[in-house]
C-alpha cells in the first residue's frame, strides 16, 4: 500500500494552506467548467474550433457525456480507506494511478511547445504519455521528457514508412504501439470545414513523417526546403485502412505490446483477443469521427467482458475524476484523458498539463475514498447505479 501520508487527494490541502498562510489563490482554475472556459477564451477561432469540434451534429460527443452522467456512484461507508493505493500494472508498466494522456495530434495549435510540454507535464506526475503519429514534434524529442510513454500509430499506406515509425518508437523507449483504427478517413467536421481549416495542410502535425528517414528518402528535396512537396507526399501515404490480416505483419516486426484503439463492438474485442492483441481502447475518438455513434461508456462493459487477458483502456467523454471512477467500475483498467489536458496546455504549457492531471488524480483519489474504495480492485459495477 502507498504511504498513508501521501495520497493524490492531499494536493488540495496545499492549496488551502497557501491560501490561509499567504493569501494565495491557484493561478489556474480548479473547477473543470472554469478551466474549459478559460482555455476557450484564450484560443483563436480556428484552433478553438478544432479542439472543441466534433463529427456532424455533435451527437456522439453529447452521447459520450450522457453515457457518463447516466451512471451514479453509490458510496459505501464503514470501510478502511485511510490508506489507499491507486497503482496498477498495465501493458507491462507499473503506473501510480490508472490514468494516462490520450494521443492527440497537432498540439502546437494550442501552445507552441505542443507535445513536448504535454509529455513533460505527464512525466512530472508519473502518468503515461501516448505520443501521436500526428504530432508536430518528432517522437524522439517527445521522449526526452522521460517517464512511461506509448506510441500511437496512424498506420501509413507505405509499409516501409510504417516499419520505420515502429522501429523509431522502439529505439526511443516507447513501451507499446497503440494502433488507431477509426481515422483512415477524416470524419465530417463542419466546424473545421466552415473555416477551411486542416492544420496538417499547413505542416502542423506532420513531424513524425518529416523527421522519418524513409519518408525523407522518397522526396526530391528535404521537407524543410520544400514544405508543400512534403505535405503533398504526406497526403499520399497517410492513413491506411487497416484490416485484421495486417496485424500479423505488425506483430512480425515488433515485440512491443500492441493495442487497438477505437474498439466499440464486443465481436471486435473477441477477434482482437483471439489474434493475440495485448490491449484495446474503448473509444469513439471523442465523437470526432462518426456522428450518431454509441457513447463510448455504453460500449465498455461488453468489450471488457470479451477482453479476457487483454488490457482494457477507455477514452471519450472523460471530464472529471468521477468519470474516471465510473469507467474503472465498468471494466476499464486505465482511463485516457483527452480534451481537458489540452485546456491546461493552452493556458500554461507543461505546468498547465501537470495542473490538470493533479486535479484529476486528486478527484479520483477522494472520490474513491469517499465511496469506500481503497484500491482500484475495489471499483466494481456494484458501486454504480443507473440514474
């Protein structure tokens, strides 16, 4: 068990003590809605639309939030929760808590340091950072933040480039390959379409490709000398339609754990298990791809039931610590935080990401304790009821 004097929830007492002794108030908001408003106000129109926008009518984004609100926690008392241990082991990594940062691309549109700052913020708290193929900064630079890191693969159409990306991830110390399944085409995103705004075409989010030796060898001039030619080649090779048979090829080139991101149907979870996949992420891409899709949390119990020995990760709709607890109760081994860490990044770079994570982990810890759970293993469906 963890040191009873050191819990994530204790972070709040430092705020109270500084307020009492020095009259200090937190520099960043500590309420989720206030944090979101502050970030929304800070960003320009185009990046704001990219971060907050979703597919079509936004129905799937709303479904994610509604699915989480539809479950209520039923606290249990008279239990030993003075000492708590939130640690878990996932994909071969020992984590201090069942939380990681979801892979998000083009973070430089909200802060100049982008992924570099987010990775430092995650490392400061000890949670894994999942680096995206759509990052502006190369994976090697992101890895310099240290800490546990996994690599999210948008599978290119060119196998040589794909293998190069995977090899680079291995050499840079990434501990797993997270294959995103649901973005071989861009979903219909009216907010971005209305502005004609796709940051990749402006060379944002193509850093993994522009820094890749195989990709560069296919160009007449280095991409930094002819950016538009580089972007044009990126368009021609990005995002293959991955099928089940492709996974055997990927397993043949890496010994790292392989995780499939975007699994929503129990039959897909079963096939992944039968194929020897190491984990799945129950996710609808935060509502950015298919309008009218199932809320991710509604898909979680069935996928978790089929998962067997696979790790079950979850994202889409997480907005607070209570949401994390609900997802863990319904079968997730680890929960990925998405948009909210971008709010912190927009406001204060690495410090903002760290602030958001400390908020989240404090809430998870306190919500668990006040609900009668001392360990993640105590979080079971019986702790919830339907609203």
